[in-house]
């Protein structure tokens, strides 16, 4: 599971630009066997502001280690809180949040 989240969210002219990096091994079955580690990857990512989903992605071990996700959306303002919920391939969840600047 992701051990750490780095989230940056800035609003300018009504558009919020987000950069989020999640620390995770992102090892699929092949890579886990090769490196002799457990299969571990982020399976689902949901980003919400004011209980409204602004980003959603289903992933697998194909992504690189410590994935960086960038996206933009409208409908939020400075001071609102952006919250990410990550679910790994074992069903464990983790949340992290950041106020929009």
C-alpha cells in the first residue's frame, strides 16, 4: 500500500490543477517473482472535493513505481479540501487530503 502521498492542488481562474504522487512498489506478478517481493499495487484511486468525485482511475501493476498523476478540474475553490482514497490489490484502503491553494 502507498506509504506516503504528496498532493499539490492550486486554483487559478476557476480551474484546479492537481499533481499527486503515491509512494508504492506497484509490482505486478511478473515483477514480484523477479524481485522476490510480494505482489503490491494500487488498484483504484478516487479523488473527491465536497463529496463530488473529480478523479477516478482503476490501475494495475503496469504503472511505474511511485506513480505521479496530474489532472485538472473545475467546480472547486481555494480552501476546499481535495481527498484521495487509494485501494490496493489486497483491498486495503488509505486516504490523504490537502487544501486547495
